[in-house]
C-alpha cells in the first residue's frame, strides 16, 4: 500500500479502538481535591479506557463508574496522587471501566493499563498499555509512550517524545521537535514536518515518511528486513545517504543525478541539502519518491 494512502487512512480513522474513539460520558465524580500545579499522578486502569485532560485549575477530579469488582484509587498528597481502579480480590480484573481524569496542565502522569486504551490531551508523562491503544494530543513538555501490541497515535506539540510498540501501528503527526520512535513488526508512519531530530527504527515493519524535512534537521532511519519509504516534496532541500546490505534502492528523483553511487548505496542532494537524512537497512527495500 502506498505510504501516503495508509498514513491518510490512519489519520482519518484514528489508531484507537472503537471503544476509545467515542467520547465516553464523564459519569459521576469519583474523587476530587486541590493539588499542586506540578503534582505527580500515578494512574491504573486494567481494562476499558482512561482519559486524561489537562486544565488550568490546581485540582484533580476523577469521574466515571466503578464496577462492583473494583476498588477506587484516589489517594495522596498535594504533591503526589494515586488514581484509578484496582481489583477487590487481587489478581487481574478485566471488567470494563471508563474513567476521565482532569488535572493541572503542568502535572506529570505515569499511566498503566493491561488491555485498556489510554488517551491524553495537554498532559505530559509516561503512558503504557500491554495491548491497548494510546492516543496523545495537545501540547506537552515531554512524553514516553509504550505498548506491546497496541496502536500509537501521537498528535502533540512537544520538545521531546519517545515511543515504541511491537506490532502496533505507530503514527507521529503534530509538532514534535525531537522524536525517537521504534516498532518491532508494526508500521511506523511519520507525517510531521516539525521534527528537527528524528530517529526511526524497526526490525521488520515498514517505515513511512511523508513530510517536508525541516532545514537543519537530522534524521536517521534504520530497519532490518522491513522497507523504508520516503515520500518528499519536489521542493525538498536535503542530503540523503541511502544504503542496504542486500536490499534494493529505488530512486524516484530521476531528474537529479546522485552525488555518488556504489553497490547498494546512493548519495543524493536535493535542493541545497539543508537537512541530513541517513537510511540504512539490512535487506529491506529503500524507496525515495517525489510527491505526485
């Protein structure tokens, strides 16, 4: 499938499951209290959804409905809070629960789930789900995002972001300046021209880049057996070093003569060469294509 089509489809359809795509009713208030504007929040919800919303209030409010099999977690101090739900009888409880947590924009979250989906708007921190999807939006100071098999949709303005998934689809859009993204077998799609430093890697998943490299930007793409597809505007200004041990390199900018070529290696300058892009694979195909 063409890179631009798959990226566009994911943007339109979203990478969250159907349960997380809807906006759940906030439900009744489970807990609320005044906190420091820089409060640290540890959150847990094993199944269902947990949604974080940053607001301009020095308080934290949790809303939702608590299944009979769960205890409510809402405890702590002005500086640190623990919120969410836990099983009453130990072990792992998969009863669905949809939670919404409102907290100060300057707060830092550490959120974890097993099969649940996580969403956050204007909230910084660490987000982890074993198989659930994670979606971030808004402005954040930094974010670390991990899922073993869930999709990741990162539509944030941030100085720094790190994200990884196993076989999920990882999509970066928004305005991240420094991005370190990786998958094992899942597709990694980059649709943001705001990145100044990008490290994008996979073992066997396709890496798709469809954006305009920022002047002065430094980008590194690495893959073992998966392909790397670069879809660039004709006005791109970048120096590209493409190499593969056994894979093919397809240069679609046929009107521009490469600076240097060798078996399984191509060096080409587009425009003034303002950005630096290095692509390496072991046996994956590298495709360099101009926008139609």
